[in-house]
C-alpha cells in the first residue's frame, strides 16, 4: 500500500465513486494503469478543528486503513478518506464497520 501525496491524484480520485459515512467520506477511483498497488490518501480540513484535532483524526484514519484495506480494499485503485467532524467522537469499532460498509458500497460490480 502506497500513500498518495500529490494534489492531482486527490483531484482525480474526486471523479471516482463516493461513499459518505458519518465519520468520513470514502472516495475510490480505479486507476486502470495495470498496477495492482492500492494507494491511499487522507484529508482533514480546518473545519474539523485545530492541528491537534486534525492530526488525531488522521491517525485514526490511518489505523482504520491498516486494519481494513489489506483484505477488503480494491486492487489497483486509489482510496481517499476525508475526515468529518463526527469522526473524532465515534468509537473506533464503529468507524471500522463504516469503512467496511463504504467499501462494499463502492465495490465494482
């Protein structure tokens, strides 16, 4: 799994499938470049809170991805997690279940 850091990749993922959940929004876009690597990116805006709160949210999202994506992620796709204000207060197991549900929602048929 590789981390996305370039703005153009985040903007490209915005054209993919979207699964809004109470704690975050998941964007998934298959790259179609023949590379089977799953890539992941994280975004938490200043609307969520100060730097401490935003970093805490990003840490929670990274832990979620480590738990769920290796076995349920979409091969060869970019996964973007956008943190929402409700994500800080939510229990980790609830966020885990929401990510599994969101991945089922955007899974290619």
